[in-house]
């Protein structure tokens, strides 16, 4: 299924906000963390799956993923 860039961008922005809120980070800090530990690439590459999951579930999963890539958040 094809997704518009706008839909994908909207979902990713909300995800960054939710990720930051969970970990006490600003949007910029959350984006930088996700980008550094390959979370942004994962979200982009697997958008067709991740956008069908709850934000809570995906924040947990991406937190674990980034932690395995060297990130310090748990």
C-alpha cells in the first residue's frame, strides 16, 4: 500500500513527541537520539508495520532497539 509523505511525516512527528515525553526529552533531543541510534531509519524503513501499532508499544520497541544499538535509554 502506498502512503503519502505527509501521512508518514505526521505519524513520525507524533512518534518523536511520544518518545520524548516517555523519556523526558524535548522534541529535538528525542529526534537526535533516535537518529543517532538508528531508530529514525527503522521507523522510515518499516513504516508499513510500525504505524499500525500503538504508540506505547512502538515507543517500548524502539527504546529497546536503540538500546541494542548503543543508546542509554531503557
